[in-house]
């Protein structure tokens, strides 16, 4: 292996075609192990938004998924179709394999930026390590979009890397290449606006690489025009739709600028994750490594970020020191200049990081940068020390980081597989074409595609509402007079349900009270945090004549009915100032499933006050 690591790229064959095929499939298999996607954003808008787009509900419903109801849904359309038409396991495998294609693009990029004496196996492992970071693995197979749009950003980078010499010579063909690269990145930005830092980073990298000024300007203009064209293709239709309906192409974001009457005039920027002072700004990679919840809702250990940050700082200090030394004053060999394409990647990474930290500082929006960290560490280490030492240090640093990601990785929410991806116990609704459902629970918009399509859905309380928003909601409610209903949060006793399912399983397998198997189950349950409070059900007859069953002691049982009644009462009071109320006696608890994971909600009839809002 060490010998292969040391074999130069120009003395080895390209990757075996089998690896090109098998490695993406391996990510599809890993997605099956993780389970069906059930993340919060999916429950809120990744399923509802494409449904609303495909069925023309933009003017019918009003923000049933809160402000996220108006995020561009184009990226979610393929998943929505697959989830509604294909077996759940096949959907997960397709999504994971699709995300695994990032490896192929990353491998092509790594081959072009590493030192010429880097071995084929090292290139393979550097690319694979980039796809085994904590953030990438946490989103594998899910619908959050960062792994999916990373394909477009990496595609743009690879186009530039493959044709770097052509771009350096200028001309029409160089301009077309830059337009194509910009188009790829722009498509990604249009699908998910959080990719904007990568467009800025790539633009700055092209602008700073040493060519004649006129050629740099032409290259940057070509790239920028491609970005704008890509955004127009994937997001132009949506911007126009939002402008037509709400007077804000980014509705409800940046409404302090566009001043739509249907939302508060605020920017809606999420500043929770930004550095809090100058020192955090300087040492931010160390901050979110030591305190992972500063990086996102899911804690992820990011060992490579502070490692690469430290290496980059050391390289800058050493380079500055070398420049200040008189010529011939140092005994060390003259440093070989960094290849332009490698400089391009490093400038792209630094510029993207700066924009990302200033605007977002959210870990999952930095997935492309995370994927480039292993190769960046490899490149910088080869600038700082001897080849043999650089390889040893890189192997330890990258290996430990990947091992930590895999051993301690978490996801944004998954469920076991079931016969259907989604199922909902839909309550009967009379005259749905003349009825309205108030969405007073979040995130529950994922259940709405299963309701009669003639219904209208209106959200209250989960949107930056303005007087214009309420007027529009009121017009929808008053325009449908047959029925007014509400989706309200509910709770269930998950522990009691787990114990009951276990008891049913034991009964189905003929395990009797007093059997050794029953005693063994009771012994094991006492060591499980979720089940340790369970106690055996006392048999009515002799041992061996009643099934092996367990239950929670009375002191640990929840009165779920009372809890749900109180929730409904609280929700009813929260909408009273709107001249609305719930008919509490009509509320029923309904079940819905994402894969095998159960969710519950209450469905209630609602009433309008004859006098309207006070």
C-alpha cells in the first residue's frame, strides 16, 4: 500500500471502471442502513412544497409550512415523485447513490490539484475522505439539499480544473468553459440560495489568479454571466411566481427591502450561529469544534476544520518569513511555486469560507468546503515539510477525522422502512371544496398531500404575519363557508406503546408467563433505559396459562387524553384574538407515519366568532 501511495499519478492507470460504479452504490447501501429520511425540514416543507407546485396551490393555501412554504421547491420534485410512487427502500438507495456521485467529481478535482508525485491510492482516499465528513454523512440520502447541490458546485470546480490551461490562454473557448462552470454553480444557487458563497468564492478565485487584467476580467464576466443564467433556469420561474403573488421575489425573506404587504418588513436572517465577537471570528473553526452545537442543531465533531486552519496559518507565516529573508540566507531548498490550479482551489476555499462565516456560519451549508478539507490538508502539508513526513501526518490527521465522523456521526432524523414512505389517517371532511383547514401544528405540512386536494390550508402563528397576511387569511376563511377545521399538536405515550408492542409480539409467539423466555425478557428490559420501568402483568390464572405481558406501573403512566385536551385548549385560546376557536369536544387524535415512525396530531372542528376579531 505504501508503495502504491508513492507511485506518481502519471505512472498509474486511472480508477478501475468498477470503482466508478461501486463506490456511489456503496453510499446507496449506507443510506439503506441509515433508514428512511425523516428530518424536520422534510416534515415541514420538503414534501409539501413540491406538492403545492405540482398541484397549483400557491394561491389556494397560505403558508401551511410557515415561511419555508415559499422556498423554491424544484429540488424536491424528484424526491416527491419517488416517495409517492416507488418502494421506500428503493427511494433511499437512489438518494444515497445520487449523493455518492460527489465522490466521482471530487476524485477528478483531487487528481488535478495534488502534487504530481501523489499516488493513485492517495488520490482515491483523499476523495473518499471528503465524502466521509460528519456533515456529508449526516445528510446522506436525505432531502435537505446540501449533498445534492454539492454536485453542481463540484461540477463547476472540475470544469475549471480540467480546462485550466485553456482558460489561461483566453479566447472564445475559454469563455465558454467559464460560462459552463458558472452555469453549473448558478443552477445550484438557484436550487438552494445557501450555495451563494461558493459562487462568490469561485468568482474571487478566478479574479485573483495571475493573468493579464483584461483576460481576468473576461473570465470573470463569463463566469458571472453563467451563474446568473443558471439561477434564472432553476429559480427564475419561482422569483416571478413570488413577485406575482406577494410582490417579493424572495418572499418572505428580505422583506425590509421589498416591503410586501403580506409579511413583516424584516430580513429574516438567522443570526444564532454567527461568531459573537472578534476572537470567535478569528478562531471560529476551534469554536465550533469544541462546542459542536454552535455549528448546527445536530452536534458534529469537526476535527479537520481546526487542523486545516492551523496548517494554513502556519503556511502563511512561513511564506511571509521566507519572503523577508535576504536571498541566499536560508539553507533550505527554494520552495517550488504552487501550481495555479492549486492556488485557485485554495483561494476558492478561503473566500467561500469568509462569505459563509459572515452570512450563515451554519455547518450543513459548508459541505462543499468540508469535502475539500482532506485534499487541502494534503497540499499544505506538502508545502510545509518533507514528502514522507507530510504523508504520515496527513494519514493520521485525515484518518482520525474520518474515524471520528463515522464512529460518532448523527443524522437529522431517520425512520425504519415500512410498506409506504408516508401514510396518514385522514379524517373525513364534508364538502372539501368549500372548507378550510387551519394548520396550527409544526412541522406537520407533510401530511397535507394526503388530504383531499380541494381543501385550502392556512397557517396561523408560524409566519412573520402582517396585517396584510391576516387579511388574506381571513379572505380564504370567509370565502369557504361549509367547514372550518384545524390540525393541532398531539402527544402519545411512546414508552407505553413500545411496551405494548413487545407484549403483543411475545403473545404472538406463544410466550407464556413463567416461561424461561419471559423471565429472560424481563431481565433484559431492566437494563434498557426505555423499558426498564416496565413490570410483568400479574396473571389471572396459574403460571403458564396467561401470556407473557408487561405494563408501566400506574405512577409512571401518562394521561395522554388529558394532555391532548390541554394542548387543544391552549391552541384555541391562542387564536381567540382572531375571532376563531376550536370546538374542543370534536378533537380526535389521528395517526400518521413516516416509514415505521409514528406521529400523531389532533383534528378539530373550529368556529368563527359572529363578531369577528375584537
